[in-house]
């Protein structure tokens, strides 16, 4: 299931997949950039913060669903078959170090 980083879209995506035994939640970064990519430190910082905020919201929604599953008696292993994927559109034009930093930040947020 794919979502843009808006709070409404993320909540809707999680509500639509509640109870599904296996889900891949995919976040599109939604970061706008020109043909030169993310050129300033301010643009990079803004992109990182936007993706981290959306990931934080996705983690909160994931936790809400996992708690609801546990309350309904869904076995533990089935509650684990859900994962996050992120597709930052700027990866193809970003510096490798920036892309790595973004992935590491998202992993930190997702892990809680």
C-alpha cells in the first residue's frame, strides 16, 4: 500500500489495512526538488525532517494496529508480518552520503 507523507493519507492507509495478515506500507517522500536535486544544506535538512516526521507517524500507526491485533488475540508471529518501505524520489539524483543518512535516520525512527 502506497501513501504520500500527509497525516491524513498515512492514517487512511493504516485504517484500510487493519487486520491484514501481511502488509508492506510504502511511503513516497513527496519532497519537491528541481532538476539539480537537493542542492543546499537547508533543502537536505528539510527533506530529512519531512521523511522522519512521516516515518514517525507511520510507526505510531503501526504500533496502534499491532496493539489492536494483540487485543483481538492475533498470534505474535502474524503481527510481525508488516513492514515499511520508503521511496524517496530524490535517491537517483542525491549524493550517496545523503541517501545513506536518510535511510539510517528512517531506520532509527522506525525502530523507535
